[in-house]
C-alpha cells in the first residue's frame, strides 16, 4: 500500500524543499518540463526573461497570486497546461506547496472539469491537496467540484492518501464528504488499514461498522486488519478533542509554523522556555491515553467478534496465514493477545512456521509482558516449554540468543581492530611477502566467519566485499617481492581497501539496528547494563524449563549456555570495557576529592589557637557545618574509590554483571555524588566563616553558585544512575504477572 503513494509523497517533499530552500541555481534556460528539477532563487538577483510557465510555477510555490494573475488573465489555458515532466499542472504544484490564497483565486477562474485533470500518473490535484494535510485547500476544491472526493485515481482515493500520511483532520473532513460505497473492497480495506496504522481509531471504528466483512479479508502480502492492529501496541498518544491546546503548544515549537512578526517571535520564544508549558503538554498526553486505549480496545473486540463467526477451519487459516499471534508477541502487544486468548484459549498452542509459540517469540524478542502470561496458564506451561523449533532450539536456547544486536558500528570496529596492528608493521622489516599476505588473508577470513546479526542483503554485500578482497590477496601469494618499499606500498593499499570495507559496513549495514525495541530492554547507559538484562532473561527462562533442557543441544550441537556465551561474547567484551572506563574516570574524580578534603581537615578556616592548637572558630555553627560536610565528602570519596577499585579488579564473568558489578557501580556513583555535595557545602561554609562579619552578601552569593555544579553533575549523570537503579533493583519485578488476565 505504501508503494502506491511513495511517488506522490516524494514529489510533495521535493516541492517543499524547493519552496523553503532559499537561493538556488538559475532556471532561465530550463524548459517548463524540467521546472521540477530547478530550484528557485529568492536572493533578489535579476534573471533573464522567463517564460509564463516558469513564472506561474514560482508563483504557485510562493503563494504569489499577484505574479500569476496577469498571466492567467491573458491566457487562462496555462492553468490547464502541464508544467513538469510528470504532468503536474499549476494546481498540483500549488496544492503541494500549501499555497492557500493562490488556490482560492485560481479555482475561482477554473471550470469544474479542470479540477479533475490528472498528471501522468493518474493523480488529480485534489489528491495532492489531501496529501498536504491542509483542510482549507481541500474544501476550496470540493466546493467547486463535489465529485472530487469520490474520484478514484490510478493510485487510489484522496481519503486513503490522507490516512496513509496520518493527516487526521483531513481524514475526518474527507470522511464526511466521501461516499464509501464508491470505493471498492480493496480501497476500503487499505483505508481502514491506514487509519489503524496511524491510530485514527475513531474513524476506523466508524468505517468498520459500515463494512464488517473487512475483518476477515486477507489481501496481498497476507495482510489483514487484525495483523495491522497486532503491531500497534497501545501507547500514549495525543488526543486533544478540540485541538486548541495542541495547536498552542505546537506553536511554541520553532519549526512548527512561520512567524513573521519579530514581536510575536520574541513572545513565543519566551513562553516556550517556561517549564510548566511542557508539563501541561504531558498532562494532556496522559489524559488522552484512556480515550485512545478505549477506542483501540473497542475496535479490536469488534474485529475479533466478527472473526469468531467464521468456521473453525477458516479462523485457523486466517490466524496462521497472517501470523497475527507472532506479530503481536514480537511487538509486545499483550492487550491484543489477552483479548484473543480469552475468547479462544487454544491459541496458546498455535505455532508459527518455525514452530514458535507466542511465549517462544516473547523470549526471543525480550517482551516480558507477553512472556509473563505464561504464569497464568498453570501446568500447561510445562507442556508448552517442551516445544522445540525447526533448528532444534528449546525456549532456553531462544533466551540465550542476543535480544538486541550490538550496534553494527561497534561490532565492526571490534572486528577490524587488528588493522592498527597491520599499520604498525609498516615501520618494521618485512622478511617475506607471502608471510605478510597469509597473515592478512587469515585475518580477513576470521572477520568473514564472524556472522553479523542476520543474513540481510546489507550483510551479504558486506561479506561479498570481504570475500573479493580475500580472493585478490590469494592471487598475490607466491609472487616475488624484491623490495620492501614495494611490499609496504602493497600493504598500505590493502589497509585502505580494508578500511573502505569497514566504512561500507558501518553505513550500508547500519539499517540492521532498525528493529523492534522491547520496552523491557531499556536503552540503558552502557553495554554492561544491557548484558545484565540479557542474563536476567536467561535466568528467568531457566526457572521454567525441565532440568534436561539445560544440557539439551540444538542442531548446531550447542547447549543453551554455550549459545548464550557465544552470542554475547562481543557484548561481554564491550561491557567490560565500558565498566572499566566508567570506573577509571569516576575514580580519578573521587581521588581528587579525597585528597582535597583530607588536606582541608587540617587547614581549617580561621586557623588554630597557638596555645591550645584548637580551631579559633570551633564554637561557631558554620564551623560545625564545615567539619561535618568535610567528613562526609572525605568518607564518601573513599568509599567511592573502593567501589570503583573493586570494579577494576573484578573477574568480569557473565554472572558478575547480574548483581555484583551493577551494585558496585550504583554505590560508587551515589557516594561520588555525595562527596561532591559535601565538598561544595564545605566550600560554602568556609566563606560564611571568613567573610560573614564584613561582607554578608558575598557568602550568600557563593553558596548559591555552589549549587550549580551539584545540579549540573546531577543532570548529566542522572540517566546513568537511574538506569543502574532500575537494572539492579527494579528488574526483579520485570516478570511478575501483570494486570492482563487471560481467564
């Protein structure tokens, strides 16, 4: 369905880019058919004589009716003439550019039939207006020609295009003026599917009630409405009924509207910095959650009720062909699964093409809410967990696979780490050409054998490039190389080729990271905490499988533990490196604080009494604050040093990342923050003791400024600290049964 509108959307984006791009190259020598490839100039520089078509094109983009009116007064046929290679007319261009005033004046001069004229792709200007999302433009055209909403172009109807692009206001307007009976079954299906994809559930409900047979329809690509809804895990989304607050808050976004008045721009800039504005925005988002969830739930129940009217064989075919259970489990849509299984309990036994139940899929994709449903099916879970897939993997094997691939850039850098060693050889004597080439070939073969996340086309291209380089090196082995200079040049060339392949892998294969992200698999700060979550998953699944499954081997002769260690080898190395680096940097800071605080304890403010050796300001309250804060900073920094030192000396086994290392990191970060606070409090207390009698305002100013580093440290490191807390203590509640009841 998306491919049907991609050409129109790409053109829409192209015209917008031209409209906002500022100064561009000259187009005086461009023919009207090439105007869409020529970008306009707004720099005020003079151009040569332009054709009327060129002037109309620019005027349509800029909403400049004054420039277009004289031309159309002389020759109105230009309004119907094709302006681009793709056959767009001036009305098409104005609709895409959202030139409202231009369209209003132009439509008044055109005949009704002129608005129906299509481009070469069979799309009329009204569809472009629907794609623009500006309701006023669509209403202007529709007022002129009532038939426009019901015209089905080569690429579909206007309302379907608007729904596909997520323009809710446009969809609501077109829904009122479009005769759905004029759409064929496929068009109605794709319209309903598009409204589900963009969470326009209120419109989707109304459309479905008029054609309930769509619930059981399966179209090309094994798509169904239940399949579309299965991928839409209920999330918080904005649903402000009147839209006024939404428009006001969005207005504060600098890129959401054009502000011409300097005074207005300053006002909006000041308002947008007020923290309560964004707080109100979140309140409205949360308020809209219940409405969105209710609408989606009603739509799901209506669809499922219609599907339950099918014979058992037809229902089984619908479920297996569209893979709705697998899709919902992969997306973590536990609400969807709970509704289906509640009315049809046998669905928990359904398997996909790889013989995975929803619980196997949940374990593989780290969807803890779906996986937690297994605790509600009683003894049946003991039978379900006995399932083995086509590769001989049990559910513990699936839990042992890497839940989220390491970012490919990170993995590739590790694979190509030996390049630095090759570079070092350039400055060393080279006794034999073949020895060097053999070592390079062996290195590349090892890299090639390390499979990436999946065999995608991007990875295949990466591996083919490596294989080609290995073949070239193999051909050079055995050839004479009388001069080390020649050998060095050859080696330099090979290194450049390897680095080029590395760059290719980092760019082309980077799309591997665009996968479904389980909600439980937090985007935590560092590989160590990601590994902790992976170990937690493995331990949890280990609790429900029979003891024999712990030693069971798959088709590759690997036990679950062996598979886990192999899959997470790179993540373990990266986690160790991340943990060591974090501990090193934090320990340096803690050591500096401990050194300063130790010295401050013996160089107290005001000095000591020469006779007794006691501090002169001993009886002042400020001195008590100084002593306590100095002691707190001193002891906390020492504890922090101990924690980070224990991290550096750890064995870094897999199980150490589950509890030991995260707890040490959490305690180290907490005590480091406490030591910084204590140090700054002691600093401020010193100013109160020394300067309070003479310049009372200075100590207060210094005390206020002392809070800035504390706040800055807290803001910059809060995410790391909070992720560590969640991974260490809250993760134990991750697999507790939720509120979604199956029975």
